[in-house]
C-alpha cells in the first residue's frame, strides 16, 4: 500500500468484504477468477443492462455523499431490470478511481453500494478496477446488472395500444427537486435536507415490475429515468402510438413555499424532472380494474391514455397542447 492509497487487489478485497459476493445458486463462480460463471435455471431468461455513473456528468463528488454515490449508482442500473419485470440477481462493477479515493471514500461508497445490493437482492459477481490519472481524471462507476425472468414474460416499451390507460408509480419530480437545491447551492441548508433523500437514495419499483410482468398486466413498461415528457415519448415511439396526459392527475412532489418563490414549480418538475426511477406502464381496459391504488407503499396513478397517432398531448385546464420532450438528454444543447 502506498501512502496515498491502496493497490488493486486491496481495493477488490475491500469491496468484496462489504458487498454480498458469495457464489451460490445460479452463480457457480464469482470474484477471483478470470470470469464469473452463471448457470441459468431452466425456463428462465436473463435481462442484462449496464449504466455508467460518472463524476462531473451524473454526480458531483463534493455535493454527493460517497454512500449515496454507491447506492444510487447501483439503483440506477437496477431500475432498468425492474422495468422489464426481471428479478435482480448479479452485477459487475467496473471502477476507475483517483488514488486519493481508494481509502475512506472507497469504504463509504462501498457501504452505500452494499446497502443497495442487499435491498435489491444482488450479488457482486466481478468487475474491473483501474486508476484514474490526470489524463483520465475523476471517479467512474460502470455497473452491469443481470436479472432473471420467466421465459417470455419480459415487458417491453413496444406493446402499448390505443385505449390503454397510462400509469406511473410513486411521485414525479422529487429527485429533480433535490438536484435543483444542489445546483442552486442551497443543499446544505438544514431545512431542505429531507428533500435531498429522493435524489440520493431513489426508491425502486422492482416488486411492482415483477408483479405486473408475472400477471401480464402491463402492455408496455419502462422506468422514468430522464423525466416523464422524455420517457413517455420513447414509449410512444416504440409502440407506434400517441398519448394524452392529464396535468391535474400527475402525482407531483410537494414544493415548499420557500422554494416556490425561487421558481421551483411542481408541475414542471413532474413533467420533466429526471431520476425518480418510478415505472411508467400501460394497461389495457379490461386489466385496469386489477391495478391497485398502491403497491408495496408506492402510489400508482393513472395519468392518461394511449391514442392512435404519435407524440404526447398535455391536457391542462381544458386546453390540449403538444408536450415536447424536455427531460434529460446528454447530447441536447442545454435549454
Ligand atoms: P484480470 O486481470 O484477469 O482481468 P482482475 O485482476 O481485473 O482480472 O480481476 C480479478 C478478479 O477480481 C476478477 O474475478 C474480477 O471480476 C474481480 N474484480 C476486479 N475488479 C473488481 C471490482 N471493482 N468489483 C468486483 N470485482 C472485481
Ligand atoms: Mg484474467
């Protein structure tokens, strides 16, 4: 070990000691060899997804606590499995760290990661570790997550039909509200601290996704990672349909008076705010009665319906207007 940090094997050890990583079940061989080995159970399929979590792009190392970076990094990736209806099983972590992040910061990040892994039922099966340098600086976490699902049951974005009802889980805009506090530099104010929790530790709708998939209740499904306006456009495009959303039905976050004065508005947070990781799903008319008002503590809200055509129409105060995708897009010039 150098003065400033730890060597690669010590880093892997530190991660392995904290994060669930014992082989067993479908995982024949985990960390320690050249590759992990998985034996799928008969009748199952595997959903695979990867998600990068990069300093300066997805988080700020001074504003985001290390625990939250580990937790949220894994949650973001796992959310996509829930959106297919899969049960999260294993993940790989490719990590690049500057030397000064390989001690206390690494341990804190890893404890957040371990908490997420336990909560979502994930075992760490392997990964890769590299050192960041001046020419490739910053913290980078890349998660590859695998989930299991009964053959043929994965729910895609492409199955919505005109007449289907559109639902969302949870509240919309809560994570973005926390981010806005950080961007405005008021995230250290004591009174706003609770508003940061949904941004740092998003709740996932994994069980809901599995339940909808197992019962074939959702005709199309995806998670809301980039904001409703952006993600609903994606679902409509994949299903070759249009949609209508009723603004007064949106389950928006409550914005305290003191923040409304700063221009933070529940409606636009609900429409365009990213990173809530709730589920957006469509349900055919005969199945609507089977959707409860809440599932596992998450509120389920009907927000509109699928129509023939394309795009998203927003109905507000009796006026219908096209709703442009205004959520998060890495490659769109900033608004
Ligand atoms: P190789 O040099 O053959 O690619 P490594 O030395 O990178 O192997 O990795 C050794 C073992 O440690 C492998 O099983 C690998 O999956 C695991 N590993 C490496 N980095 C990580 C990490 N960040 N998290 C979890 N497992 C890791
Ligand atoms: Mg090798």
